[in-house]
């Protein structure tokens, strides 16, 4: 445990264990899980105390890997464990024998190309589950996930499983398949579909050198030449992926990042390189079926938690971090000493710690000041009756606020009405709002200038404009029981604007060079978070988990430990394209275009 001054430091996590069989040891015995490396970090020096500053996805992943390797870990978190992934119970909504209605920052989903997160889940005991928390993942029906259109446009399902017969993984074969899939939806003209897919093929066959040296510096909007084509092309193809999935703006998002995600999703749908099903969600509120069991397991292997502790500064001495200054909710200040520090706070919070003294030891950290964060926050609509918007995710593609949603009760293991609220709400339509800067359809204001009530009314109206365009009364009057907006959104009546305490990192053009590695130039400071350079290269739970493992491995290296390194996964790279990528690396070095880029 870290040395702390003063010693008064209260644990206010209040972690629920209702989802487990008593003590974790009983759950381990019941599941027969292998819990990964344990015991002392063999070959390590006596420096084993780690302070993890931040208890979100990255911090918990780092604590998990380090504690299983014998380090003494304490996690400091200012709000709630689980970070943006946590559930947020709606206080005061529980009837007798019920739990509060389950709010959240936004709905969670786990595509098949996630590997780090499912691996961690499989090592978290859960009563009755042979594979731990991983068995709490359930499959959506991808073929019943919908692109909803407004203003009379035709709706369409998202891609189902794309076939990949012999020859699919040639440039021509892949192009034919993807053009056919796009044209099924009748959203864009054949010429536009063919052009867009040609750009995808050019990216997919680009070498890593070109992706980093060229495409990282090109906005996605320019890469797909959106200005040349129709409004439908711009809405569906150029902006669809960037807005709805990663809250990025196509005009400023890095082609390298968006292209990597397009590639990952397409290979996922083709069943290449997947961890499991194409698309999965949890079978209950995130905190109940994942975070609480995780924290309980981490406690059982020695991790300590200090919740309600805000990290204010890092003190330096002798070229290293000597302590972290934290303040609790009562205003008490503690100086935390440790052998190793893992800063697992979000980018916008972490960079507040980079004092002149810290920057003098690692000047590269100053680049983080130029990283861009944007808003992607959720609102939940609790319903008195079921709403048929599909057995998977719904994308409301013409919504000015870039809405996506999911009705959750169909996937949850417990009866919603019998478990949550006052018994009259039967489902939760959880919606992510990914564009807070564009005027809406009711008030003519962007979401960041709307009150909570106005945000609710706007989102509801934009969804109804999509799902009821054909005359169906999918969301009739009276179906809305109540609603809950992410409390990170705070309204200021004096300025008429909202603030956001939990924004999301956006991969803008050229941002890769501004992002740090997990290991800094300061010998005992390591970084974990969705802004750290990772293979997945996106602000996701998967990226956060990957960064926590990278920080762990960096500490093991610094400690000269011979303990087994945390497993690191990479996105799928089809062997059929390796030769083309090798050719492209040579062409890029000579200043030539990708073979499939054409003259555009």
C-alpha cells in the first residue's frame, strides 16, 4: 500500500455485490476460472507499490494486470468506478423490492474485433458463469439492426453477415461484395457506391507507412471526396460512420483512424479475426453485471480503492514523481507516495497535471494540450410499453444530433418491470447523442444550448421523425414513463449553455503525433487512457483496456520483472493483402500513389 499523509482516507465506493455468490472465493470455486498470473512479480525489485490515478476502464485494467502479478495497487477515483462505462442509478425511482431505474453515460456494445475487454471479462468471476463476466455478453441480431431514415426516405437494415467466398479477399472481389451490400440499401447511386468502395480498397491495401505518413494527415471528408457527390453520399457514407460511431466530424477526423475502424467493422461482419459474435451487448446494467464483480474480484486479490479522491498535482523530486496530491470530497488533502504511478485519467484531466516541473522531465507531454475532445453523451427513455425498433442497434441517420439507440430489456437477464423502478416501466430506450453543435428540429438550437427538458424533447422528436415516417405509431403518446440525461451534462442558466464533465477524445488530423506512449520519459510515471497510443487507435473501452495493459508491461520492464507480460492483441490483418501492402510501402517510399487510389 502507498504511504499516505495524513492517514485519514475514506473508502466511499459503496460497491454492490448483489450479483455475486457471496465472497469472490466462492464464485471462483463455482466457476472454476483461471484467474491469470498471480503471486509476486518474479525478478522484480522491492519497488512494488503502484498508485493508479483514475478508476475508469483504463485504471481498472491496469490494476487488474498489476495485482495479478504481485504488485500492491491502490486506485484513486474522483467520481465512480467504471468511468464512462458505469451505470448511473436514477435516485429515488425504486419502488418496494425494486432497484432504481438504470441510467448510464451511454449504451455499451462489444463488436467482434474487441479482444482485450472480453479477455479481461473472462478472468472476472461471476456466479454460475463458466467464463466469468464474459458470459454476460449476449448477441444482438445484426440483420435486425436498422438505419432509420426521416422525411419519407426508405429505411434499411444494417449489414448482416457479409459472405466471403473464394476470391473475396482480392481488391476486385472485396469491391464487388461491398458495392452490392451498399446498393441493397438504395441510399446512394451506383456510381457513388463504387467510388466510395474504391477509396476503401485503397485504404485497406495501404501500408502502415502510408497510413501513418499520409492518411493520418488527411481528413476523412477529403479522402472520400465528399464535396464531389450528393447530399445522400455525404450523409450516409461520408458522415455516417464518423458521427454515429465515434462522435467525430468527417471534416476534421483522421482518415487513418476512420479507415482503421471501417476496416475493422467490415472484417468483423465478414467473420474475420473476431473474438466472438459480430455484435454483443451486456445482459444487464453495466455496473451490475461487469463493474461490481470486477471491483469485488480486484479487492480479493489485494487492490484497494479510494473513491471521491481528486488528483490535483504531481510532485517531482530527483527526476521522478515523488507523490501525487489528492483531495477528498471533504476538502482533506493527502500526499500519496508510491514506487510507480499510472495516470489513468482522461486526457483533458491528465494534462492539467503537467506542471512546468513535470514538463521539464518529459516535454513531449505538452503535445496533449492540442488534443481535441468532443461530446458523446446519452439519454435514457424509460417506456411503459415495448417499442419495436429492432433486435439490435438503431441508427437515426438523418437526425441532426447523430442519434443511435438500443432498447435494452430484450437483452437483459432479469425482468425489467419486476426489477427496476416502480414496476410500470417495462423497457429502456438508451440513446447516444453524438452531435451537440448542430441545431435541432424543434427549437433551432444545438444540444449544448438546450436545457435538459429541451434535450429530451428534441431527441424524442428526432427519433419519432425516423421511426414513424411510414405512419406507424411506434412511440405513441403515453408510452414515455420517464427519462434521464447523463448528469455529466450541466446546464448554466446564466450563460444559456451546457458544460460536459465527461467528453470524449476525438482523433483529429495529425493527432497521433500529439499522443503519448504508455511509458513516459519520467522513470516512474506511466499513462493509461483512451488518448494513449494503441493499436485500436480509438477512444473506446477496448482502447482503454489495451492502454492499461501497455502501462502494466512498461512497469514490468522498468521493474526488471520476469513476470508474464499482459497479452496484447492487434486488429485483424488479412494475409491476402500482405503482398499488396508490401508493394505499397515501396511505392510510398518512392512518392507514388497507392495502386488503387487512381488519379483522385
